[in-house]
């Protein structure tokens, strides 16, 4: 499927998704906003993202999973916990046919935010 419409907001992104994907993406957006209150929602690379100065997390809905990017790189314990969800590049894929591991995703959000703060100072 080729999407030629430029996505301008998370709300516009949500409109093109199935109800299941909409609910998960909305939940991720709310979770990120709660954990990092100064983060601003945006669209980057045509997918939802959040930034504080620069973008620190991206996420997208696919037919069978939700992807979260970029990889966590500086938290060995968390990287081990993420093993079942990591692909070869370290990006995360969470199957839509299973409950979202929200506590683990919250750790990812905080780790990526910290990783961003560390690398941008």
C-alpha cells in the first residue's frame, strides 16, 4: 500500500489505522506524555514521534505489530529484557495479537529519553 498523503499529526495518523492499532498507538502516545511531560508530539518519517529538543522516540503501527524506534543502546539489563521483542537492528516489535507489555514499554520510553539526554549534552 502506497500512502501518498502527508501525515501532519498523530490524530491524522490514527485515522488510517484499524481500531486495534488506533487504541495501542493512542495508549503509547498517552504513556509517553505522562512519563515525559515536556515531550512534544510530532510526526517524523511519516510516523508518530515525541521530541524534547530533538526526537527521542518513534513508533508505528503495522499489520501485525507495533514498532518502537530507535533501539535502546545503553541499558544492558533492559536490552536483555527486550530480547523477545528486538529485531536484528535492535528495534522493537510488539505483536498486536498479544497484550502490550506496558510496564516494559514504559521502561523503554524512559531509557530512550535518558539516552537522548545523555547523547545530546
